[in-house]
């Protein structure tokens, strides 16, 4: 199933005529303003887990089409939760809003906790529209029939500590005192978890590992006794799990990228499993995941796997097998919202045309503005030949694009379904800032070098 490394990667400008003909024949229509997803929903069938990616964190069409697919999964296939590449406490504020349990006046306010860089990733017009739709969908439904909105990521160490303490202070002051004592281990490092990770990794300060595990164990025992009926306890337990995994993640940052990446995606999988096991009332859980292609395309089919990295898509396939359906996105050119470097303001940037030898360049040759591919189509076997694939995160560096944003992958082993939009446009942040200005993106000819 995973032939990466068995074949020489494609680098020729020439597209074999047979492959081009197969793609033109197999490509399914897609109107980016319509809903041409009947074949995809047929492919999904009764699968309870659908993971929908994105080739950048700042492309309008990826967010728009992902929301369209998700609405249909909720309305037609009874999906019970949306789990996104965001921090658990920030997303849980949105969850309370869409379920009618929040004092927030509107969706913009409910998105207010997404203040960590990059704010535009979840504070944007497409997410706002989906959140308002989800609230309307849930209106008038009993709790067991409402669809939730949850975060899978682990960067919110301190806000998750606060959430655990707030819950325990209201429900069990003695337990809150024990938790404060355990979590006080982090007090020496202020609000910077990387400072803790550096000190703990190099023996410059004590590790908090035992304390955070003890706190998670105590809350997990409490949750096991309570069952699934207490949503606030579930929220607190997941925050305690996040603190434990984030503590390990920040210690691992200084030991190597592979280890920290694997810890992060393993945490995402643990959170996803908790959601899948929980369900919604009497309904079995059915979850749609929103995250980057690099998290959701099976790592075993890519360079990531060769260098020892795993990801959520791989773990989902290993655990749920064919009950998990993986959907990817790609684009050839256009504009994107991204930063020059970590923590910098959002900019509207021009996306360079896909490089020779990439899937993006191959799909551009088909000559359609947008299309879909069912990747288990036998006529597309030649797509297993490894090619370059572009990944733009929150940072886009066109000057070093080949080194910074491309890796080799065998597409049919990476995803079950691919959606290609040839020319895309930048996602619009809710607070664009003065450096995000339509019409001011660099011309197509900039920069001239790699």
C-alpha cells in the first residue's frame, strides 16, 4: 500500500500522455461555488471519521469547500462533532456558543479566545460563517442531537491549567488545592512554556512530568466514575490531558523535531479518540476533522515517514482502518494569507506556480479550474510515482519555496480523495491589519530566484 521509495520520483516537465488522459477521464467536476460532492459522500458511505485537509492555513477555497462538505456530513450523515487543529480551551468556547450554552452575543465574540499566533487561522470570515451556521443547525435540538466544535492541538498549556483549576474550584475546592500545588511547578517560568521546556531538558530546572501526570490520573478517575453525563468534567479532563502532553511536548522541542512532531500528533489522536468514544447522546460519534494536509495525509506515504515522523492521518488509518476517510486539497497558484516569520503580521502573498515535477503542476496540465479525484481509481495507478507536493503553513517563503514548502509523496497512499482548485485566493482575517491589503500582493514575477 505504501510504495514510497520503490520508484524514482518524477522530475520531468513531460507529462506522460497516458497519465494525462487518465486524469482527464477520471477527474470529477467541481464548481467552487456549488455542491458537487455526491461522489465524495458516496465514497465516505457509513464511515464515522472523515479527515479534511488543506494545503495552506490561509486559502479561502480550502476553508469554504471544507465547510460545504462538513455541512452535508452533518445534515445527511449525522456527524456529531467537528474537531479542528486548534487548542482545546479556545475551541471549547466556540462549542459552548454553537450549543447555546454561552453568553457570547455572536460568533465573532465566540471566536475571541483565538488570540495566539496565527489569529487568522480560526478568526476569519469562513470560520465565522460556519460557526453561525452550526449554531442555527443546533437551535431547538435536544443536547444529544447537537453538533459540537472541539480543538485537537496542545499549545494552550497555561490556559488549560487555568481551566482545570477553575473547574475544580467550583466542584471540589480540596482537589483544586492539590491541583494548584502540582501545577505551581510551572510558576518559575512565567507564561513562556518554551522557557520551561529548555530548562527541564537541560537540567536547569525541575521537570513537572510527575505532577501533571498525577493530576491527569486524578481527574481521569473522577471522569470514569461519572460516565459521559458531565460535559464540564469531560472538558476539564481533556485540559488535564493537554497539560500532561504539552509538558512532554515542550521538553521534547530541544531534543529534535521528529520527537516533538510525533508527540503533538499523538496528542491529537488521543483527543480524537476521546471524542469518538464519547458520542452524542444515544448516537454513535461521527467526527469530521479539519487540519493541514501534513497532519491528515498518511505520513507513511511521504518523506515525513521516511525520517521517522508519524501524523494523525496515519494513526487514524492504523486504528480505524477503512472507517477513516482522508481528503486532501491542492492549488497551483493564486494568493494566500501567511506571515514572513513566526509571530509576524498576516500578509496577503502571491503563491508561485507549482514547481515542475509536482502534483500541483501535473494537475494544472489538466486544464480545469477545479476538479476532484477518487484516488483508488485503478486508472490512476501512475500517481503512485512519488512527486513533489507543496505545503504552506502559517509562514510562506517563496524565495526558498523548494526547500521550505515541498516534499515528496505518493498521493494515492497519502489520501483517499483529492480536491484541486487551480487558482485560489487568500483567506480574509476578521482583523486584517494594515499589512494585509488586497491589491498589494507581490507580482507573479517576484521573487525571481529560489
